[in-house]
C-alpha cells in the first residue's frame, strides 16, 4: 500500500491476560503543500495518494476554480527526506490565464475549510452563494429511501484501507440507483471529499447533477459547501449535521440527510428528493422516518 499505510509495533493488552507484542497497520498521514504559480496557498494533512484530485477538489471547494480545465498543469516539486527519497509533499498548480489568480497572502482569511473566524453564519452562507457557479435547487434527482439508507453500508464495503487500519474517513459519489462511482479515503474527511470532487473535475464531469455525496462522518458546513460548489444536489452523512450546514442546504435547495444508518435517516432539507413506498406518502418522506440522535449509537470513527 506504499505510503498510504505503514506497519508499527504495538503492545496488545487484555484485562486479565499478559500483554503481547505484534505488528499493526496504521494509516499514513503526511502534509501536502498546495502552491499556485509557485506561491504557497494552503497546507493540509492527508493520506498520501490521489493528491492531484485533492488539490483540484480543494480549489473547486473554495470557489477558486469552476472546472478541471481551469488548471493548466500540476506537478510535484522536488523535495527529499533524510534518506534522499522524493517526498511528493509539495504540489504546484498552474492556472489557465483566464482564471483570476487567488490572493495567496489572504488564504488563511478566505478559506472556510480552515477557519471561519470573524464571519457569522449568515455572512458565510452569503459568501458561498456568491461563489456558487451551479444551482442545485431545480435538480430532478429522486432517490428511493431504501437506496439512501443503503449507501453507508456500500461505502464501508468499498473502504479497502479502512479494513486494515480502522483510522480513515471516506467519501463517495453515488447515482440515483445507489451505485458508487467514486470512492476515496483519507485521514481527513474534508480531504476525502476534495479527492472525490477533484477526480470528477479532472475527468470533466462537473457539475455533478443527479448525484449523491456520501460521507462517513458528520455533515459540516464545509462539506455542504463543497457539495454545493460542485453542483451536487444531495449530501448523505452517517452522523449529525451542524446548524449552519442545515441552513445552507435549506437556502440553496440541497437535500441534506443525517444519521443515515440502520434503515433510517433524518432529512433536514430537501425531503422531496427521497421517495418512500408508503401509501399515504407518495413521492415524499413518511412522517416519523427518523433515526436516533443518541451520540452513543454513533461509531467512534464517525463522531
């Protein structure tokens, strides 16, 4: 698996039994510096792999570009570790001349994924609305409730690295039938989403109409923002959303599903896109179709 994971010695302790030593697989984590025209733009901790997708998805999620064609080229900068090996931890992007160059000196103030200090929720939503290039409100996506409920299970089955490390978040893009089109894993849930959206941008499939973004953790404002800027009409999360995520979804016409597990879900916005077979509820969501909000029911890695 290369740098995506590594073997480490651990001491296994069981109550009432002697300790034992063994090798364990641990997920890899290294910094990636993203540069634009040679100037540092951002640094993110990530699981090595799919770095170009990550960088492209990051720029799309921040509203700095709108399509893969906005990037002229990407290349790794030279950099070696103590043993002289290429680290592949610095990626330089060259934008198309038609794209306004970002103010890298103000990156810490402009990137909502790193900090929203000094901005109230309303200001954040207004800023994202101005940045959004794709509208999701009129997207005709309709998905049976049983398809949405099955997405987290499909996502977990597709997590190859999680099966050996247990320490990764995942994001996936699904169609209306529940088929997973893209799956990415990373120690950072934002990074996993960026990798999914970046792959779509690189293959020329933005905006992602008629798709569902599935995430293994919470539905934060930042993840909702990323989905919106990629033109994704539905976000489905295993765990809880934040108030600002709900507000953004409501104001932009996105469908936001939280606590999607065990055959149920909470729909916080855009309930019309989730179809049930109930005789009293054709084309909508049956009343009371919600999941438990007890945090003790949530797997530790999704909190």
